[in-house]
């Protein structure tokens, strides 16, 4: 086989990669010349729609039929289908998985090279002497005709709640072996919605679903309004606001035991929009009292010690979210004196706040739901500006935006255009974003890949809100 590299010898059509066409926006932004046709169609004035595409090579990976050493070929096929779907949803590969069983157990590198594959993945399910089921996967580098990685992953029984999580962890390992980046398959998304079977009811409960849209489960049974769930950095707890006591109170729920603990702050007020500090023990939230709401922190480990973080005049400060190092905090506030909120960033221990949403005086802009990437300086949020282009049938439409603080606070990218989109939350890989929305196909929960712009439906036909993506789960 001739010497070549993937960078110089792509053998499949390239996939368009969404690049950011960034236009400056700020409180004083004004167009300096005639608007282009593209700019005139923008939903959020002054915000890049990301319609300029570059090309990148997406390596093809062949996911060969998995074998079963114990004879349970149906289970081996079920595992292979989960892995293939995870790799496809990673948006890092062109997955080739409609393959017949081939003779022999080895890899014919010349054959797969001729078929255009860069990688080939094999798997074997084995039962050990103690009855444990183990998945052994091998990643083969077809271009260099070599075994790249081999690893064994213990699997619980197929009826065990952690079975799919263990398979997702194997999928994430493949992503890391090839790209060097984290995967996101071994994670879950939590959100609030009306209970199944009671779509017209007044209650809302928490539900959780795997990153591939499978294994939807109900988390709470409060028979009340439950909103604003947030995952702990360890993925073992979820904090949320419930109205079951008559007023909004934040509860922390231990997922393994199902036990929940209210935040006993010793101070009157409505506890809303919680978030965890990266240290995993501190919960920061808004305490609403009268015409104002300040951001406070509470030590959930010690279950004590309320401290005031932010507060200014009679403004409402809500929806805190921490940077990955815990040194900065983004939040929603109406401190401009208008009835509509904007997004700000400030030091976590207090200080001057910087406006990052594209506010312009006289416009009816509305920006909310900030979420800080777990891996970078990027902040996702939802917003709209009432210019006539964002109003459909008299209803305001919201879109998902991303600000990159390293690129400057006046540079934004708009990720969505269709329908109404809110509540963005970053995946643990810092690349995908989950959000709620309404499309021509109906309401649902969706995932967008910020690298390619591809969007997929996670849960269809539900009116969900307040989605939050977990960290990677099952890691010690």
C-alpha cells in the first residue's frame, strides 16, 4: 500500500462544516453601509447566521458485525447498533454499518482500504468464568494497516439500568481514540414537561433521557410544578425548583437513592434557577423577594451558609451559570431599566458586569437562558429582537445564539433559524447543544452540532422546557 495520509488523500465526499461569519454587535452597533441580502434576512440583527461553509474531511468508519462468544448474537447486534448510532450522533465520522458478516475473524486491510474506509471497528461479547459479560472492541487503522486500540468493557445484564450507559462509554472511547476529544454518548439530558398521559394537566415533572433519545424515564412525582433542573458536576445529583410546598423551593435529589433535600436557607423568598459551582458542593440560585432577586450561594454539602453574591437596586438577577474554572458567572438581568432581560458576565465573587447580548436602545430585544460551555469560553443563550422578521403569526420566535468571550464580547453566532428555540444546554464534549423547540414537524427536544450545524430530534412530540445536559456519567 502506498504511503499516504488522511490529510492528503481523502477518499469520500467532504462534509460541509459550518463556519462562523462573525459580525460585530454591541449596545452601540450600527450598520456602516447597505445591508447585503444575507444580512437583510437575518433573524437577529447584527448577529452572524453562520452561512459561510468550509470543508473538512470526515473519516469513514466501518462498524463490523459484533460477534458473541456465548452464542447470543441478538445481544451482540443490539450492542453494535447502539455503538454505530453513538458514532453517527458524534458528528465526527461517516459511519458504514449496513454490512454483512464477513468470513474469518481478522481484518483484511486491503479490502477495507479499497472500500474507502479509514477505520474499522470490531466487537466481541464474551462471558467470563464468573458469569460477567465483557465487550471487547478493537479499532483498526485501515490507512496504516494496524491495530490502533483494544479494550475490554464490562457490561451489566441487558435488563440492568446501567447496560446502555456501559455501551455508551465504549462508544465514547472510540471517539477519543480517533479524535483525542471527549465523546458525549455516556450522558443524559433532564427536562421538565407535563406527565405522559396528562398532556392538558397543570403539573410538570422532571424526565431524563439518554443522549441518543432512548431510555426516557420520569424522575419526579411531585404532582406539582417542577422546573429548572441542573446536574451536579459529578452527575450523581440534580437540583431543581418545585412548587409542591406552595412556594418555589429548591430541592437537591440524589439520583441513586431518590432522596431529596430542600435548601433550608433560613431566609424568606422564592428560590429559583439553581446551578452548581464546578466544585460540586455549592449551589447558586436566585432568591426572589418583592421587586428584586439577588443571586446567592448555598453549601449543599453542609446544608447551610447562605451568602449574597450579586444585587443591585431593584433589578432581577436570574439564571446563573459558571465558567469552567468557577471564576466567572453569566446571568440574566433587567438592570438596563427595561422590562426585557439581557445576558451579562461578571466575576463570580462580584464586580463589574459586562453585557454580552446584542442590546440596542429602542429595540424590544429579549435574551435569556445562558449556559456556559464546560470546556471553553463560549456561552449559549436564547433570544429575539422584535423587528417584524422574528414575529410569525403574532408570536415572537426565539433562536439559539453563542457568544465566545475569547473572540470578544461583541461577536456572536446564531445556530438556529427555523421555528422557535429556547433553553440551550451544552453537552460535556463542548460541541453539541440541546434545546427545546417548535418546528414544522412539531414540538420537541433537539440537538445541534455546533461544528457542522446538523440538527437532530432527541425527543419528538413533547412540550419540554428547561433542558440540562449532564456531565459524562459512570466515571470513577
